[in-house]
């Protein structure tokens, strides 16, 4: 039995967008469903998400909440944490959710199995048995992520930063070295020349 708001249709939509089924996507689904329940969906830029990770779960945010890189209402702030901050423009509502580090026997055994499977020269029958055990434990872990109370999966905190501004439409400038068009905010002034970041690094 899935947690409230989690349906097979929602899982299927996220899987179709992402391309495969995994624990990271399950975490993203829980975050996305919570965001929709608490903030609504992102009609244009009404809801903004800041992700602190580039793991699989970000695709669930795009598929289910409607925050995308292209619309400018999905921003990446690389902290290496499985954390998402959501903002709602009309009333300034904001919350940051951070995945809890889960321990327990299942997670411990999954890690142990990965180490065992990484060993060279493992007999085929042993590998098959370990693969089957790992698949079963991953299934159990996925079921936990999709069914446990939200507070057992994520901590809910205030946002760390102010709400991001609206996406900007900026002019394109030609790099004076390679001749490629560059968004004006990414131009680097170097020795009196306007360069793209790649050419400036050279």
C-alpha cells in the first residue's frame, strides 16, 4: 500500500520520463507528490524548485511538478545533498526538504552485497544468488520509500535562500574568439574582448 497521493499512474509517468525505475526516482516521486500537495503544480513559473542534487529524483520533479530547466523554474545548486527547496510566487510560501540518511539492516545488506558483487572471479552461481538477493532487497527498500510516512523519508525545513527571480530573457552576444552566440550574462570581459567562458579559460 503506497502512501497517500502515490498512485501507479504517478509512478508510471515518472518512469516514462526518466527511462528506468530506481530508488532515486522513488525518492523524487515522494518529493514531487509532497510539493504538488503543498504548493500545487508549476503553471508557467508559479512554483519554483531548487535542487541540490543531479540524481535521478530530479526527473520526478520535472515530470510531476512541472518545474523544468527550460522554463527557468528548476534551478541547480550543487551541494551534493538530496534536498529540494520549493517556492510559490503568489504568496511567498517556501520549504526545503532534505532526504534522511536511512540505515537499518536492509540498507546495510544492500551495501554489503554491492561490495561482494564487485569482487573479481566470483563464481556464476554465487553471482546469480547475490544478484537475486540484491534485487529483492532493492524492491523492499523501494516499497519503504513509497509507503512510509513522509517524515521518515524527508526532513522539512525553512528555505536557506530567498526566492529566485523570474527567468530572464537576455541578449545574445557573439564571442570575439570563436564567433558563437553567448547569453550576455555569461560573457567574460578579457583584455578588452568579449569572450565565451570556454575561450576565456583557454
